[in-house]
């Protein structure tokens, strides 16, 4: 095939529109677990980067660093970042809120 090249697209789509579109697809497909996994993974990546944890570090390192930075217990962080998938839309919304709150509580050490 050849190397990748960029090409101008006929329209510019705002990121908020693509986010909402993806959310509607997940909801229509009942893919709460997939949506939750994406939210959790990106939150863990941002937290790790903010705390200076290498990308190659395991879950336990991210959990411990996050717990130290925000004053929560490692068990609580483990549950928020790596717990079971939500069972309904309300639980998914609660998880998204908890992830957002956790990110706002974490400041670099």
C-alpha cells in the first residue's frame, strides 16, 4: 500500500459532536461495559500522566499513586478505575461522575 498521507476533509466536525454520536451508538447497542471501559482507560491514562507514572506501569502502580495524590484508599481507587461494568444507564452515569470527581481531586505530587 504505501505510507499514510493526510487529506483535507470537506467538513470540520467538533469533538463534542463525535463524542455525542459515539455515546448514542453505545446506548443504542446497550454497550455500557464498552463505554465504561473507555472512560476508565482514558481516566487512568490521564491520571498516570499527571502523576508521572510511566505508561508501561501496571494497574497497581496507577492505583497507589492516585490514592496517595487524592487521599482516598487504594481499594476505592481500584473500584472506580477497574471495577465491574455498570448494569444500567444510571450506574454508567454515576461511574462517569465518579471518574470526573476523581480526576479533579488528583494533583501532581
